């Protein structure tokens, strides 16, 4: 038994022995006749496309839609497409395309309303007959957002022949230099570049690791990090010098950039900076070469141009050969969509007109972007890889649409995702607060950084949005926001001076204190978004994307942030992607606030998915349900529904409905950076951090036992000697609670009631369990179906009868009015506010 703090001894000593609850308040709850229907699919977002889209006669959200289909592998594979409102494609209006090298097609024209049919023909080698797919269909109606892009040939016609053309068009360079005269931005560029003039540059030996590691995994990573760091530093220097040259015309800066560029051109593309060692290093080399070739083109000799050109082709040609007819079918590739696609595009732009293949490369990127972006989200603005890693995509998400708009004349930020991602940032990571905590790296920063202010400023400028500007200002204060922008965007901003003025930064008075991002499976709930020191934040994840890439196996997990600091969250540390701690704890379900079955967690990958089935929001109550019934692979779990109710200002109710195809051991998990205390004979727990306390009272369908540990398994070891500000990072232990029934069972129910208080002065009061099984806590009564032989249900109502949440009940009475439910349904009523809202299960858009 772990020792307890003296200040909590009385709390623990007075705890009554656990008695499970299996009855109902009959006067309040009538039983629903059936459980909610289950949804089953191997994956909602497979890691590689398995079905054609759009299909199934479903209406499309954009006109025209991009057509995508599963890839047929092979270097000689070509596709042809036919698209028509006539099912047999016999009319003269059929849209046709042939000799496609990739598994996607954009019609580049507005489609008439009605039903459309389409089909793909595949040839595996030249001269072979096409194998035609089944005919797919979709509907276009007047609700579809119109987004028509010109054909690739027209876009290519917009690429200027002169250099530069990446960071700024050649015909605007003189005006840019005039506008930058005397500005602090220009002075900053010059200050950085001056330090690089005449500086010695280490050769490619700098890309070799100084450490070898104790095993193959460590050795490979040390080589990768050394290569990435070396190439990244060279790129930073070349970019600083190239930008300073563009801004000033000072040839000294260009000559220094060229000196470094020729060095990079001499690297063996299969050597220490190759893709096989570090794809980041390879991408940095590509971008460095492109910037020198484009920005300093007027000062390059013919020999230097040839060296740079050959070096770019040696790296980018095999890269595009690998990606075409592959990348478009993959749900995501982190490094490519973070940086490398942008870098390869810059190479293609630099070479366009000099290397014939550049036309094909640019065409691929142009077709790929509208067909796939926003990749890890939908119209609601979320990003499934997590709010922390979201930041690694900002540059590409800003600069790629900027380039495409420049050459095509079309606004590629018009997708609803761009407008709504403002709110994803606000709700998932409020200024001055820890984030929602989901995904790799989310445990590290305590508040949003300047990079997030930069992205918010970009969005504020694009949409004239006061919320985005408020978010940026809360992070960086009165700092010049334009100075945060990367050069391409800053140059655009300088050249567009005189555009619309930004609004005053503000949060609307009626901004809801909760928001659901169902496309990525995230619900966030707050008490005060504008004041992090007073805010109690709940974040709940059950994602259709599963646990792919930088996501964790944390379906149906709940995180809580109090006063801007983590109270309950996923546990462990992001030391290195793929190491023992990463695989065995940090991303594993045992490190999450979720459920284990027989000690097993959720499967890693797109198949380990969940989804937000229900969501209701009022002023007093916010509620959601997640379903992770498909997340556990072959572990035998057949049902995992978690209901979460936030009773403002400080009570959280978690109700779990579990089922398996065998008698299983169930483990209910909760993790905290602060100490969790219990007594051996009780199922009440107390979690204490430096700014908050939480009492957890557990009830279940059978007697349970709680155990607490402060150890990781595998441990969190800084084997790479990772540093922060020159100091070796320490990874302190955290606290882990597991509540397990005394006996195995095929069905189980858990009910957890959490009461949260800021500071440590007052311990929350003990909930009272009344004779009929109702649990009384503060002003609320909670009645949960804990008899696992009967259908699950939950009723929460205020003692004064003015508000209630009913889940899968038959009826509930609030303020003298009876409200009936239709079986599998949730209902929220707040009489004083006039709120009556209900919902049944709603599948994510991608699963419909």
C-alpha cells in the first residue's frame, strides 16, 4: 500500500467500503427496450484507399468532387476515366480522361445537378486493354460548395518563365525591395545574413553521427538525427542568405548562398543526406538547391546552374516516381505532408522550363492538393494527428495554397476546414493553457507558441476573423504579427499593403463553451475559454482515424485540464518515435485514460478506431458518447460505449458500458502527473496536483479493487541524452490508477464521479448513495444502469428539477414537463435556459 499525505488521511480513513449499485430510481427512469445499434467496419479511414470515392449514390459536398480509387501498383500502370450523367456513358456529354499516371481525377468544371456515373479503366502495360471498374455514382445538388479549378495546363501557363518565382515573382521583386526599405523586417534579414558572410561551412562529414547507439534502432536514429540536423542547418543558412538577397539586392548574400548551394549539389544523393538515412535531410537538400537556383539565378554561371539542376533532378525525380500513383491513396504520410511535398514542389517550380519532367511533377501536385487536403480532418476544422503535431504542418498548409493561387488564380483556402480550424486551435489549445493532450508531443509545452500565433494570424488575415486575431494576440501580445510569417507569406503581405484592415481581436459573447470536432473524433468542454487560470477543460477523443502515425491508442479517453495545467491526461513521454517506452506505454492504451481487456489495449493503426456517437451542449451540462467497440482487434471486446457528462462548474460523470465474447478482466485506467492516493479497502481516490484536487468515486456492476502505481513499464529513459536549453531532460514518474473487478465477466459497467476543485484547501464532499441506488452529489442526482444483465441507461437531474440529461431512457420530467425518448436516444433539458435538445447515434461523415 502506498503512503498517504497527512492532509488526506482523514479523507481516506473515513471512506466507506465499496458497495456496488445495481438498482434504479423507478420514479425517474423507465427502461429503454434495446441497446444502441452497433457499427462495425474494418477501418473508417484505411491507411491505403480500399474503395472508390464518391460512390453509393451519396450527395457530394463540393462541386465538382475529386474522383479517387484504389491504386494498382506498377511503373507502367495508366488509368482512364469516364464521367457522365448517362449510366452507359453513351451520350456526347461524357467527360473523359486517359493516360493518367495517378489514381485520382479532378473534372475541372462545374457539374450539373443530378446523378453522375463514373468508371475507371486500368491498363498495366502499354498497349494492353483496359480493365474497367464497376460503375460508381454520386449526386450533385444545390447544397454542394462550388470549387472549380482550371486544368493543369492553365495553371502551368501561370508560372512565370523568369526567376525568382518561389518566394516572390520576378515582376514584383523591384517593388518588394522598395517597400522593404527602412523597415525593421529588412534590418532583421540583413542582421542574420551578415553573420553568415565569410563563415566557414562544414562538409558532408557533418551529417555523420557522433554516437553509434547500443543497438540497431538507436544507431539508425542517431544517424537520422545527425543527418537531419546538419542538412537543416545548411538550409536555414541558405534561406536566410537568399531572403536577404531578395530583400536588398546585396550580391554578397547571394554569393554566400551560392557557395553553400554548390556544396549541397556535390553531396551524394545516396550518401549521408539521402532519403534512406533521413527523408528530412533529403528534403532540406532539395529546398536548399531550389532556393539557390531560383533566388540567385541571375548571378549563377552556366556551370553552376547545371550542377544545381543535376543535383535537384537526382533527388526529386526518384521522389516523384515513388509518390505518383501512391501518395494520393494513403490516408497520410507525416513527413511528406509536413515539409517534403512543399520542398519537392519548390524544386519542380525552380526547374520548370528547364527540365521537361517538371511539368508532370507540378501537374501531380496541383491535382493532389484539392483531391486530398485537408487529409486528417473534415469541414469542422480538426486535425486527427493531434494539436501538437498539427503545428508541423502549418508552413505547408499556408504556403502551398499561396503558390497554387498565384499560378491558378483560385483560392485554395476556400475549403471550410480552413475557416473552422481557427476554432480547433482555440478549443483544443486555449492560450495560456496546456492543450487537450492527445497525440505525440502534447505533454511538452504548457501553452501555445508563436508558431500557432503565426498560423492564427494567417487565418485572421484571410478570413477577417476576430477570434483568430484574438488567439494570436493572446499568445504574443503586441508583437508585430507579420514578423512571425515565413518569407513567402511576409512578402505577399508587404506587396498587398492597402488591403482590408484586420478586425479588432475579440471572442464573441455567445461563443459556446464546448465544441465537437466529429470528423476527427474530439469533443472539448470548458467553463471559461477566455480565462485559462479559471478554466476547467475536458477533452474527449474517439477518433475515426484510429491510432495511426502520431495518434495514440486512446479511443474513448478523457483528459482534464484545471487552471491551465494537466490534471488527468495520457501518460509517458515522447522520447523517440518507436522506442520501447513509446510502443509499450506512451502510445499504448495502458498509458491512456481508457479501458484494457485482459491486459490488452487497442490495436495500433487505422483499424483501432472509435467515433463520437452523440453530442449535446447546454449551459449547465455538456454530454457526449464515444464508441470504441471496434478498437480492440481480436481481443474479444464487442462493445465499449463511454458516456461523459460535464456538470458545470466542476463535476464530471463517466459511464462505461462494456461487453466481450468471453469472461474478461476489465481494467479502468486513469493517469495524472500528480499523486493519486487510495486506501486498500476503498474505491475512492484522491488526485492532487500543484493547483488542483480531484475526488474520484467509483461504482460498478460488481465489486472492484483499485490499485495505484507511480512507475512506467517500460520506463521512460533519456537514452538519447535529449536536452532542453542545454540541460538534459528528466522524465519524472507519474501516477497511474487501475480499477479492476474482483471477478472476470463478459459484461461490465463502470460509473465514475469526479469532483474537481482548484487549489488544495477544500476536499470535495462525499457523494451520498440513496436507498433506491441514486447517487447524490452536490446539486445533482445520478442514476446509472449498473446491472449488466439489463440495457444500459443513465439519468442525471438537478435536485431542483430544473435540468436533466437522460440517456437511453423512456422518459424524463423536467420542471413539470414530461419529455419522452425514442429508445436509443439522449435528451438534454435545461428549463431556465429554454434548452431542449436530443440526438441519437450519428456516424462520422466518412462512415456514412
